[in-house]
């Protein structure tokens, strides 16, 4: 556990990626209901660009239709 005032070590790996994809699917649904799907697409595009080296994450996102385009 990190000392107080320091951020926790970021989670990585397939389990964390699966949790992230689940959250993203919920966020996408919320944006669709709010009528702001373009905002989500822009966010997803930025996220994919920032995380493009994480091949397993990109594959999971693709498998769930989270392409960002």
C-alpha cells in the first residue's frame, strides 16, 4: 500500500482491462441515453490514442465495439 498522499499503483493486466471495458460500456450507454454519443466517441478516441501500446486492452475494446470511430 502506498504511503498516505501518494496515488495507488495503477492496475494493469487483463483483469483491469476487463473492468475498464465494462465501465466504458456503461458510460457509452449513458451517453446514448443523454443524446451525446459524439462526446463519448471523442473521449474513446483520445483514450485509445493514449493507451495504444496496450494491445490486450485494444483487442478487448475492439471485441466490444469500442472502436472510437
